[in-house]
C-alpha cells in the first residue's frame, strides 16, 4: 500500500549536516537542542505509557549527545510522576552534561552503577535506550556492548512474563547501523522509537508498535534545503506519531489485521502465542483478565484481575485473600478466566480449579511490585466499606513514613497469589466475514495419562 503521507528519512551525513546548520545559521545552542529533544522523548513516552501503569523507568545513557537527550528525558519523566533511575556509566565531562547530572541528583533521581543493575532488568516497566545516536559508527564498545546485549535478549528472557519491560529507543536503536538498521539481526528490537528532528534511514526497518517524531524546532530554511517532508505536530504537542499505529485501544488507531489460522496441539503454547501478539500490539492491558468465582450454592460474580504469571502450572494473579473472591474461592475452588483483546477481536476462556500459591511465591510477587503498590494491600481495604477516602490517604501516608525508601515493607499475611489450574481452554477469533474461529481444548484420560485434546 502506498504511504499517503511520505516522510523524509535522512542519511547519516544529512543528519550531521542538519545538526550543524541548527547550531550555526539557525542560532541554536547544543543545550537548547538537547533540552527540546529530551522533552520530546519524555512527552512521547507519556503519551503511550501512562505512569499509573508504567511507573518504574530506567534510562540508560551513552557517552555522547544521545545520552544527554536521555538525561533530559529522565528529568522530565520524573516531573511527570514516573520513578526514574539512570544508568550513566561513562559521564561526559562537558558543563552541559555535568549540569544535567546535578539537576537529576537534586531531584533526587538515583543513578545506578553497572554493578547494581539486575542482569535481566525485569524490575523496570520502561527501559529507555539513550546509548548511541545518529553519529554512531562501527561496533559498540564496553560497557555499552553488554548493555545492548541485555536489551536485545530481553524479549527472549521474558517469555512467559506477563508484562515484560517495554523498550524505548532514542533516535536510533543503539547498535543499529544508522542507514541499514539491525544488520546482524541480533540487535535491540524496541517497542517504541522516538526519532529526533527527522527519522534516519534505519527507522524504515523499525517494526515496533510505536514510532514518534520529536524535535519541534526545524526552521523553514532547513525544511526547504533538504526538501523535508515531516508530519505536522498536533496542537501544542512536542511529539507526533509516525505511521500506522497498531493499537485500537488508543484514539485514532486502527487494529492490526492479525488472523491466526495455525493451531497448536498444546493449549499453553497456543495461549503464549496469542498473548505475545496481544502484548506486542500495544494494548493498554493485555494482561487483564475477567475472573469469575461463585459461592458454594452457585451464585456467580465477576471482576478484573491482572495476570502475574502463566506457565504449565496455570494462571497466577494476586489479591487479598479476605476479599469477596477470596472467600468465594475458599468455599468453591471452581473458577473461570476470560481475556479479551479488543484490537485483535480475540478472546480466551480458561476454566479450572484454583489453589493458593506457596508463601515463598507470594513473597516474590509482593516484593517485585513498586513500593507504592506494596503499601496499598497493607491497608487491608479491599472489598470492605471504608470510612472515607481521607482516612485511606492518611493511612497510606503513615505507612510511607513507617517504611521509608530502603526498608522492606512486610507482606500482609492475607495478601498473596492464586493459581488457576486449567481443565478447559477456549480460543475465539472474530473475523470480518462473521465466520468465527473457535478452538476448544479439554483434558482426556488416555490409559491413566492425562492428555490435552483439541476440538475445532
Ligand atoms: C485492569 C484491572 C486490573 C486489576 N487487577 C487486580 C488484581 O490483580 N488483583 C486484585 O485483587 N484486584 C485487581 N483489580 C481490582 C478488581 O477488579 C476488584 O475490584 C477487586 O479485586 C475486588 O474484587 P472482589 O470484591 O470481587 O474480591 C483490577 C482491576 C482492573 C480494572
């Protein structure tokens, strides 16, 4: 299909020339351009990933200008309400960068050393790759080669993780060739790319769900000299989306045409395949599932919970054991889960019985949450009538004071995980022709061996 609004993609040399022109004939300073670039990156992140859902951010900054953009983005994200950490292993000595470090330290936004970074980076919701930009050439060097390797292997390492961190690359996915892209095929595959000034040629090969342009400062003289075709920025926005977005949960976005006709013999493999597609489609809550429970005399109730983990043992979520669902499950362990991914028009129903996970597993889930979400269950307010919001805010404040940063918040004994062990699966795929696909799986006893059977 022909692109209705063609966009200019720059060669490496054009990008360098435009940068020079901005700082000579157009009168900008490097400080101004860095500030505007970093602000655009932060604005684009906030447009897609709300801080209520994606709170914990790690910005990995390289030694040059791209790292500077990352430092500015980190400051703005902090002011937007995100919990931002920065990894800046090779600090540039120029006053611009020293000033940015001082600004971040005074917030305070913590700087993490390489040694203190967890190998798998799973403690974060957003990883900002601000390592190398458009002037990068050749092979990444230590310690950035290892950081790039960790970002590149993240998706593989997170298989089965319901909400792996999302990767945002600033201007160029680090390690990519500025014009030819990910030549080795083993580079970072970001979920979001924020091109700056104008996209570089490698951005044509970006196939993640969110491509934005930032850097709303290009004067007409540069636009006409390079015959730049760039999308107009809406209203007062510092960023603009490029290309066809892939998420129907967001305004103005069309759903991906994803029809999956292949059938796996194993329902867990089938589920993981669909879940991976839903996670990559940029949906708001791909891990949200409706949970139905019933009293012992069969009166049902539904609510939404968040999938914490899925593996062959079943589907795990966490909650207050004294809640309504907790008390219903204690008298009737039969339950059902429903995922509905509206942009894809897919749904998955899972039926089975529910068990509590071990205390050790609940501890692990509890302490993997950000501190503010750890505090909420300690207030013990789920499914009860509370005397008023003010009382809850006061209790929350008291808990924050009782357990300052650096101390361990103890898990309340009535908070923990449940695992639904599946006995049936039903996958449903809506189709424009109204011929919907339905796949059912159920467990069958085959000479004493329990096996999954599939019926289309
Ligand atoms: C997207 C979304 C995710 C939610 N995730 C959870 C969760 O993981 N655990 C939980 O206890 N409540 C979660 N809730 C809140 C529940 O839907 C529900 O209000 C709460 O658990 C009380 O349910 P109950 O009184 O039926 O036990 C979530 C709500 C939404 C909208």
